[in-house]
């Protein structure tokens, strides 16, 4: 009887799973008891009440309406906003720069592809923190003092206190511009659908590209220009010692963004190169022999197949950018790690709650990025029958 | 047949750079950009640089002051490890080399025996040699630093990450639903959070969850934190190898009557590890790059020492020298490893 039980796979599986659960529960109880004992010893009350206390922490770069007299909960959101802000901009810029370097790497021009290859080998083998510190303490610290700012078109000024840009006096016009841009994108989506349906029905091409350029480039540009003209601008004025007016983008942001973009672009370039190289030569040759023009080959044959290879690694690069934005903590860019896990934790001592909330932010946004990319991946995936 | 056209080197360069008008234009633009970017750098770092001397006063303005690196070389390598005891890390490095190099020549049982002995003995020996005690002068981890510490953290976090990663990868493919779920949750959790946050977490939470009075060394916390995260990434690298293996391998082993651990240990895992070795090397490179993050809990690895040396009033304004020197070391280590990983990949897995 026992012998039969010993050799029964189901019984053995059940036994091991129960054993593992008991072990884990015991370990958890051990840790939790230690933690609560240690917290009682240190005089820390657990719970999330601390979130409603006034924070008293000054933040040099705020996108929300946070001020030092607000609650710690508001501080948390100010940090989250800064994290998302730098991550999204870095994702966009790194994608553009990475694509350009990746294409340069594939170029038949020897010098161009060698230079791009050298860039990739250079950035991929150096720690990101090195770039963050280098940009902050090496490059931006070496920029001129505010009174000797480098000016561009007497509107944008760069100095060792950051980048000063004009700021709009009335931000609401940009909401209208955003609405117009969204409408243009929606219209383009409808046009593309109509063109695809028509092509399936009649085989005729519609000028989708021209319409797309109109709707996705010209309309947004026009909307932004009109919005920019409609509001007054607070222009930075070079004074005797400092700049007056304008909106100052702090040097920590500039350094972190520069580091994230230059570093991530090296990885994106490799993904782009790998994706395009993965489309076998026969595909291009077959398309050419069917009479497709080079532009059509690229659009209908190479890019769809290359994208399929590129999407999964691009997803992990975007997730890396999100996670790597926390490197700003090393130069005190006020992201969620440095504000909440750093300053707020120091002030309150609520280690467990604060760490859990901070990690939850990254897991949540990570899930969103993955979900978006999975949705996109499913859309472009090979349909097999 | 490919006609082998031999070009003289001049003609070769001409065909590379100036074969068409467009090519020529691109060449000129790229060359101009390279000269614009690198000429000042070369002038500063090599031509106008000062190599000999003792203090900052010996350095000529307008050029790099490599005297600074010379004066602080010991600190870049060992941190604040007492100069009289630096033979200990050196000896340990020698022992590691002596333990690993013969593995390339030995075969069969001798190789296995030496490998296992090195794997079991060296880590313990290393902690003893560096940390002291039992007859050696104790040196607190606070005084460790520089390149020595970078390598120490990378290797010891790797020693946690590789076995744990293998177990997690096996767990992810396990027949038992509980084991599978736990592995997936563990892997996805650690892969989803920033490493900098994990290092904060480890340095704050590890002492908290230990019984009162049990301290965890500051450096050990960072190593454990890094080890856990990299284990999750290692697990994914190993999983790639496990999935690349034809199913028949495991099934054939089962058909021969081998149990799970025999099948895994003797048949599937050795082959899977060989396939995933390049991916695992890449994770190890990422680990080396991420050791720099211990800076946020004030542990001074190579980059931390470079950063700290900027504050020395005797050597004001040596930012570029410190960064260039430490960056080159990181680059050399990671580049060598990535070349090795690529050569493994090109060699391909041995047939099974």
C-alpha cells in the first residue's frame, strides 16, 4: 500500500507541493515576525497613514501642482510624473536615434557603417551609470556660467544650471492643439482603413502616404504653430548675471535624458540591424522579380517581416528605459525613486510601505508597456492558417 | 567562384570612400564629424597631456593630467584597502587564475574534480583572504573598493545568480503547478523592477527581516540584492537553452528509466547550458555594468572611487581623467567578455 503511494506520481507531486508551501509559509512568518519586532523596537508604526502627512520636501522640478506644503501622497505623484516624463521622451528619442544608427550600420558605405558599428560597441560595453555621471559632472558641469549662456536663436539658452526655454503664458491653447492632433490621427486611421478595403476590393492604390503626411505631420505642425502664435510667451532674457524668465529644465533632467538616449540608442541600433538583416535576401529578390518597386519592397516585404523580429526585443528595451530612468537617483533627478524611496523614506522611516509602493509603480507601468507592445505584436504577427 | 580582385590599398580606400559622388559626399561629412569630435579629444588626452610628475602643479594646462591617475592608481584598484595588505586580493586573484586556467586543458574526471574543488573552495577562501579573521588582520568591507570590489561584487552576485537562475528556469518548466507559478512570479517580479530600487530594498529590508541582533554586512546586502535580480535574468537565458533542446532528448532519457534529476542533471541541463552560455555571458556583462549601482548605498566600486576622487581638493578638476580611465577599464572588461560570448555563439552548440 505505502509502496504504491510512494511510486504514485500524483501523490508525490502533491507531497512536494505541500512541502514547498509549508516551507514558504514558515519562512514568511519568520521574516514578518522579525520585521514587526524590529519595527516595534525602532518605534515605527506600520500603515499608510504617513501618506497624508505634510511632506515639507522641496522639489526643484515639478510637473504636477505639488508644493512643499502638500502631502507625501502628492510628493509620490510628483515623482511618478517625473519618471514617466523622462522615460517617454527618452523612449521616443532613443528609437529615432537608434533607427538612424541601425540603418547607418547596414549602409553599404564602409565609413558610415564602421562608424555606426564603433558607436554601438562603445556604448553597449559601458555602464549606464557611467554615462549619467559623465553627462552630469563631466559635460554639463563644464558648460558656461548663466551669464555666458550658449544661446540658440535668442530663445533657448544652455548653461550649467540647465536648459532655459520659453514658456507659454497660456497653456490652455495647447489643449486645443492636442485635440486637433488627436482628431487628425483618428482621421488618418479611418483613411487607412478605407484605402485597405478599397485595395482589397478593386486592387487600386489610394494615395495613403500623401494623406498620412498631411494628417499626421502637417495638421499637427499647423495646430502647434497656431497655438504658439495664439498665446504670449515668457522669453528668457539674458541679464547681467543670470537669465530672467522662461522655463528652466534642470541639468539633472538634461543629463539623465542624454545618458538614457545615447545608451539605449546603441541597443536599439542592434535590434534594427538584426531585424532587417533577418529578412532573407530571397524575399527581396522575389519581390523585385514580381515587379515591385524598391519603395514597395521595403514597405510590403522587408519592413513587415523585420518588425515581427524587432518588436519583442524593442519591448524589453522600452521596459529598460522605464526602469533605467531610476538611475536619475544617482544625480538627484527628482524621480519616484529619489523623491519617494530617498527623501520621503528618510523623513518617515516607513521602509516597507514606501518600497512596496515604488516597486508597484514600475510593475504597473511595465505591465502597461508590455500590454501595448503585445497588442501591437499580435496585430502585426504572421497570420498562419 | 568568386573572382578575387586584388586592389592596391590606395585603390581599396578609394573604392570604399569615393566610389560615387554620393559616397564621396557621405565620406566627407562623416570624416568632418569624426575630426570635429576626436581631434580635440586626441589633442587633450595624448598630445598636450602630462605623463610624468607627482602633483597637480606638474600638469600643463590644456591637456590631460595623467599624473592624477598614477598618484591614485592604488585607490582605483583597491579602494581604501590598507596598502600593506594588498597582497591578499592579489594572492586571491592568482589563486582564481590558477584554479581556472587548467580547466581549459584537463578533461574528464580530473577537470570535473578541479572545477568542483575550485567552485567550492575559492569563494570561501576569497571571503577569508579579503575580509581577514582566523590569523589575518580583519579589514572591514567599508575599506574595500575600486576595481577589486567591482570584480568581487560581480563574481559573488554571479555565484548566487547562476545556480538560482538554473533552478528557476527548471522550476518554470516544472510539472508541478505550484513550483511553476512561484518561479514565474519570482522571475517576472525581479525583472520588472529597477535594479537601483532593489539595491535600496536589500540594504533597507534585509536587516529588517532578520532576527534582532543579527546584522547583515552592507556589502553582503548589495551582493544579495544584485544576485536575486540577475538570477531572474539568468533564468530567462537558461530557459532559452532548455526550450531550444529537442524534446526527444528528455523523452529518450525517461524511456531509459532515468528519473527527473538524472534526466535533468545528466542529459538536458548540460546541453541546455551549452546552448545558453552566450546568453548567460551577456547577462554577466549586464551584471558587471550594474555593479556600479552600489554607488547609491555608498559602496565605492571603481566608478564610485572615480566619482569620490573628484572631491579631493588636491586634485580639483580631474573629472575627465577619472571618467576616461574608469570608463576604459569597464569597456575593456565588457568588450572582452562580449567578444568571447560572440565566439561561443559562432562556434555553435556541439551536436547532440
